[in-house]
C-alpha cells in the first residue's frame, strides 16, 4: 500500500517531465507542424498530468471516495484558462517562424550573452545580417531568454550525440523558436496572474469574459504566439509581476519584500525603458502615505517632538530606501552592457526614444488607423471606459494604473515614431493587459447590473443604421427593388460615421476639414513620402474635398475641372521638405483674362503662378515641420466662368482650371 501511494505521488511528475521534454523538442525542432492534432494530443496529455498531479497532492476527506473528491475539487475555471492557454500554445507552434523585425536585434543579444559571454555584438551583426541597432534596446530580454537559449543548445548537443547533425552556432531556427517559447511561457504566467487578479473582484463569468476578450481580442495573443521574438510579451510578464508584487506587499512592506519589488522594477526597466513609468505606483502610494502621516501629525494624533519623525520614516521613507536598493542592484547588468557599446549608455537610450521637436500625437496614438490604440483594438476602448469604474473597487491600484497608462500614452505621443512601425496594433501597450482586463470586467459588470444601458445602445445603433439606409434610398444610391445585403448596409453606415472606434477624432476631423468622417480612416491607412494623384482616375476622390467637377476624359487622359474660385485637396504626407508639382491648363475663351493660381498649404500661402494656355507643370516647394495631421492643400483662382456665360457652349459650370496630375515629392526627387 505504501509503495502504491508513493508511486502515485511520484508518477505524475515523472510523466509530466517526459511529456514536457517531448513538447519542448516538438517546438524547437518544428515537429508536428503538419499534424496540429497530434501536437494538441501531446499538450492535452501534459494538461491532464498537471491536473492529476494537483488533485493527488490534496488529501481527500475520509468520508468521501477518492473519485468523488477528485470530481468535487476540479477547478472548472482553471481548466478553462488552461485550455485557452493550450490553444494559444498551439497557435504559437503553428504561427511562429523565426526572429523578425526588432526581434532580430534582441536575439543577437541573447546569442552573444549565451555563446560568447559578452555584449559585444560586432560578430553577430556581421553574421546574422541585422541593422546593427541592438545597443538601442536594454538587455532584459536577453537575460530572460538565456535559460531557453541555453536549454536549446544543450538539447541539440544531446541529439547530436544520439546521431543527429544539428548546427549548434546559436543562430539557427531551433534557437529562435526556443526564445519564442520563452516569451510564450513568461507571458502565460502573466496572463494567469491577470486572471486571478480580476477574479478577486468579479464573478467567474465576468472575469473569464474580460480575460478572453483582452487576450484574444487585442494584440496580446499576437505578441505571445506570432511575433514572440519581440520584447512585448516579456514586458507584459515583467510589468505584471512588478504590479503583483507591489500589491502583495502593500499590507506588510518588509525590507525583503521591498528589495524584491525593486529587483522586479529593475527587471521591467531592463526589458523596455518606458516600463519605468510603472514605478509611479509605489511613488503614488508613498505620496498617499505622506499625506496621511502629515494629516495625523497636524491633528495631534502623532506627537510633534521626539519620535514624531519615526512613523514618517517607517511608513514612507524606509520602504522607498529598500526599494531603491533593490532597483540599483537589479540595474547592475547595465554596467557591462553599456561598457561594451561604442556610443555609451545614455546615447543608446536617447536613440531608443527620439522626442519630436514639434507636435504632440496623442489623438493619433489613440484613434489613427495607423496603429491607433482604440481604432485597431476596440476592446481597449471599452476597457478604457470601464477602468474608472474599477477605481471604486481599489482606489490606490485603480488610480495607480490610470496614472501609469496615461503616462505611457503621453510618452508615446511625444516621440516621432508614435505609430510603433510595422506590427499588429499598438504593440507598446501590451504591458497594459492588466488594467485592460480590470477595466473591461468593470464595464461588463456594470452593464450586467444595469441591463437597460447596453440594450439602449444597441437599439440606438440599429435605429441609426436604418435611418442611413432610408436616406441612401431616398437619394437614389440604393434601389428599393433590390435585396438589402450586408455590404450595402455597411457602406451606408460607414460612409457617414467611419470607424465608430475612431470617435471623437474622426468627428473633429470632419468638422475641421469639412469632410466625411470616413476620410479620417482612409487617409490614415498610409503616410506618403511621395504621392502621385492622377486626377480623374477612379480612386482620386479619396484625396479630393470640394470644388471639383465630375471625372472627365479625352481618350486615355483623365482630368477634372476646378469649379468656382476655390478647390481643396487633403493628403497624408511624412515630414520634410516637399515639392508640389501640378499639371494644369486654364479655361480658355476669346478675351479670357489672365488666370492666376495661389496655393495654400495648411492655411499658409506657399506660392502663386500665372497659368498659361495649354497643359504645363508648375512647382510649389513647401516644408512640413510636423506630420501630426494630413495636410490641406487649397487652390485659389482669380476667376471662374461658365462656357455658357462666355458663349462657348451650353455648359453652366463655372470653370477655372483643368487638373491632370498632382505630384507630391521630397525635395531632390522631382519628376
């Protein structure tokens, strides 16, 4: 009996170790890629052993059988979370290819650390074919990835001893998949922490709904399963661990806990520099404690002399001292890292975030179609609406997360690369998965308690859509004799409101430029360094506002007339010195006076010219010191006459100038 009990105790961990080794091998060597169900079977076996081991570790009651106790103790919520993480793991196995984008720069850091034992990246830069910017990024990702990179190196060596012939140079795909697996596991740990945190405040159904929406409805899943060679999954782990430790140590801030908090704070900074903003949480707590101690002293609760300063030191200063000590110790890896960089430490940090000389891009960070936080991931919009509701549950944590997230928004709005470059969504906000989950859970819980609110919102939206469809039918844009398909309903709605999750930025855009809200989204898809508009072509109307005729053509040449004395164009251009080249021809009739065209860009005149008879090119140089908004180009004409008025034809349109092409190019690239 004793031997059987001992076997039951040690068998599950042994089986789990074997299955885990098989899973690790299948991931780093890309096995089962064409047989995902086989991969899922191995993963389910690991999950089953985990559950069995956890259940057998609990002693059943003497009054119940082992089977009954096992069934009663099964944690359904934990099984659902584990199953969803299993789905995410399979997605990682099938989707992750190799280190890409910024992940290549981070990968050579861990390769240099594990294989060379240093932070000299010169040989990696030459052999791996990267940009050579690894020194811009802090070394925290390499430190967290090092065990996985090393485990892959050892495992490939074991396989080679068994007869395989794997290259063990630290660069190949197995090494890259190993660090991707590390990101997935670190991120999964953070997701478990987030779910447990949300569950403390809300019901199981609300918590699961909010957690699943944040994981799979935002960019979190992407940076854990697809582009896990980047630092965002690791950043999620480091920041969530820091916030969890801070929250755990609030009731009893012992020196050991504060030093640990400082070490975790250093880790999150070493992963990404901007994570230092989450140090605002203990700073806010210290400020609250300082105010509380000051009030108690002023009311006479604390004596003014003798030990009066002791409570201030014990409750406010001493925890900060220990936290600072842990922070300094944890940041020591920066010494050898910066020493190995040719440009030095501060230079590498300044290269990472270049503050824009002019412009504050907060509306773009939130609403732009170019990786805007709300426009790309509407779930985050809802979470932001709900986060103030969570403050009622935990004021210090709620306000701390609000301040930290707002600071992160401001920081990203201050840098030139506010869009984060190529990638899925506003990836820099992956670290905010915890406040997103708490805010979304708070909103769902409030809606559940006040069912008339979501019902009213849904009914209002349906009413608006019906009004839009009726208006299009009345205007002749829809045939009431034909069936009503979804694409027609969508077009009727989108043409008026644009992306609803770009509100209120698209409404402000519409009011400012007197343009439909949908143009906010269409113009935000891409910013151009050089742009050519073939006026009169089928897709030119995405840039044209008012003052234009319908499309016309003469053979293969297309054009439009500028009607009245004013016409406008709106284009999304990048920063820099530009040249507008316009191919124009004036409306000519007997006795026509000279036609002059003045070009205004962003309500500032950049030049004017006399338009000579015939089609000619005219250049207008200008400069864009800031790329915050699309630029508004306004053409003003001396006169506009209708052909009927001057006796040329029966055309009653007031014609000014005929436009064939508009080209925006960077200086030095005129064509």
